[in-house]
C-alpha cells in the first residue's frame, strides 16, 4: 500500500472553464495586424443540445466592438447571459483535499495532539434538493469514521490546522465547484440535438507580428533580402490553415472596446493602443517583453546566402498587403519565429554627404577654414520581389566566401513592388570630404527694403561667394558619391555638373529675395582619386 504524506500542501485550486472548448469549429484563417489585433475566421459543424450550442467562460472570444459575426443557415438568435456551471480544478488546501477524497482512508495528526487518528473521510451534507443541478460537495463539516465505530467531527478550521495528513488510498487532486460563468449561446431553434453548419468571425487583441529583415550583401551588385517575423500570442491557441500577416495601416475605428454582447464583469477593458510614428507604414511600437524569452538558434548559412524558406503567398487586397503562411500552430503564451520570404535583389552602393545650408549669419564675412564633412555609406535596394516590403528593422551583413560579417542595423521603410529604398550602413572614414567657401565680391547697399512693421529701411549687400569641395577616395575601389546642399542665393557656375531643385520659400526678411535651391552632385570617384568641385553663387545679405 502506498502512503501519501502532505506536510505542506501547496497545490492551487484554479478553476477554469477551459473544458468547454469551441468544439466543432476549425480556424480557417487568422489575419494579424501590426497594432496587436487579429481577425479570426472559424467554421465547422457544431453539435447542438436541444437546438442550442454554447461557448462558456474563457472559451468565449474577447471580440472587439462591431467585429463579432455569426453565419449559419438555421441560426435564429445569439444571446449572452451568466449561468451556474460545474467547474473542476486542482485542490488548494486541506479542506478541498477532504472534499475531493470523500470515502478515502486517512491518518491525521491534529494540532496539539501526539497520537494519530485513523479512519475514513465523510463529508457531511444534505441531499441535493434539485436533481437537475450538479450535486457538488460543499460541506463545512467533516467526519472521520474510525474502525471502532466512533466518528470524529471536524470543522473546516480544524482541517486547515492539521499538523500532518496522510491519505492511505490513491488520492484525488481535483475537485468540483459551482461558478457563475458567462455563456454565449447560438439558438438554432427546435428542441432536438442536431449538427449545424456555423461560421464565426471576430477581431481581438493581444496577437501581433514583429517583422525583421536580413540583407546579405553577396557582391557589389546583388543582395539577398529575407523577411521573418516574431509572433507574440497572448490571445488564444492558434491552429489555422492560413496565417495572414498584414502590412498597411489598419482602420478599425470603433474596435476600441469589448463587444457589448460580451461585456461581462470578468472581461478586462481594452488597453489604449500605442504607436510609433518614426517609421513609415505606421510601424507599431514593440510593447512585448522579451527579457525572459530564450533566443532561438540561427539557421546555418552557406556562402551563397540563406537557404530560401518555403515562401509566403503575397497578395494585395485594396490598400493592404497580405503575407500568407499555411498550417501554423502557436499556443497562447508562446512566441514563434516564422520565415516569410527570401529573395535576391539588385543593390547599389552609394556614398552620401550633406553640407549644411548657408545662413544670414554670413553677413560680415565668410570663413576660410575648411570643414571636414562626414560621408555616409548607404545601399539602394530595388524591390524586384513579389512582395511589398513592410517597414521594419533591418540587419545588414556581408556574406562572401562562407564568411558572414555584421555591418549595421537600421530601418527599412515601406517599399512598394518595383520601387527603391535606401538603407543607411555606416560612416565611411576612407572617403574624405572637405568644404570651404569665401567671399570674392561685395556690392554694398544694392537692395533697399522698407519693413512694414517698423517703417524702417533695411539695406542689403549683394555678395558673390565661391565654394570649394575637396574629395579624396582612399578606398580600394571606385565609388559613387552624392553630395547635397541647400543654397540661399542665385546659383552661378559649377566646375562639375549639378542637379538643381528650387524650393518654395517662407516669407521672411532673408529668404524673400534670395532663391532657395537644393543642389546635388552625383559623381563616380575612382579608387585613390582626388577631385575638386568649385562653384559660385550670389546672395543678398544685410549691410552692417
């Protein structure tokens, strides 16, 4: 005979309604949006009891307002209410252990006693007055029927204060109770049991996808781009035929609270959504905590880049884009990494530098000191894939000769098919750029302006400025270099071809009479080459 001793019973009696599953329904599709909401579509043949089919307790989906829909040929009405239900759970204390083991042989050591008491548990209760309701043991008074024929009556407080407690038979660790639970009921009419076809769909919170890109630079003209996602599931168990990851800006204006049909007391209110607007495509802030989550191992990669995963199906639906994965299962509370697609795309390496605009503070003189201007290395990717590229963080590595080296991490912005996107890599110290400009001519008091607020006349000089840009390429290869600057004033000449784009001007004392133009030089710089750009412009400046 086995003896079970309980010197410190620490089992939790956690009643739940999980025994009432959504029986008969299978998940056809789940569409996950970046704002931590997901749309479920479930279908199947449900078995009714006297014409009714029910969801109970936590099997009722926490559907958001205006998104819960049922469809069935014979469905008459859907109603919700609260009802007493029998619920089974683990025991949590000595009293619930007694209730779960009525009729079992036990040995007890009462508080203050040194002698064991042995006998059979008897839960004292009155007969069930309503046979239609569950006969649940809820006694607050217990008896130990001893072999001598005597009975020892114990109150619940005495049970809880036992020093030791042994069950001499195989114990039960579960007990039943009556709880008042929410019920969602679909009424098909009639009073007989039947099988009914039913479709249910709804939008709910706490299921999100967090995209990440990997760009592998294979050579100077080709890269492999891979998209994966982390699914964070705090909603419900998901076993779906189609998992749709939706790129775009979701607009569910009134889905900001639980549906009125489901507004039982146990339902928590929807938390306000938090967005990050620094990325295009309304990229949503990652609010999930990964502190305790083990990191997955990385896939093995070869010299020609990451092996392509089974790709998702890509489809545009109005202004949204759906990445569809087949046959996905993720339990509630789990996180999962899923590969979405991987493909080779054209890449162009561009070195960029932006020189700050000139200013009215140059009124007195121009500085002859040469400024060192940083040069940034960027890559331009052309989307030749079958997918829209949603906004997400991107990790860039070099993958050559079976060797992977990290380069940078930045952001890849939303990119339509056939469009291009630039990704910043790092500052390029091997491309030196120095800039200076000087005043070469000044004509005093060329322009007079009467200020409307003070009626004072302000005088302006016309200043001719010569600027010089010195470039030296220390890299071991030819590069493309783009230099950009915004210039106040009338452009004159440049030693290298420049692109010009005039801007609209805000009305102010400085810009009203000086044109404002964005200029850009796009050049090929050979390895080791030194190049100089000289250009001039005229600008009106205040006379002092």
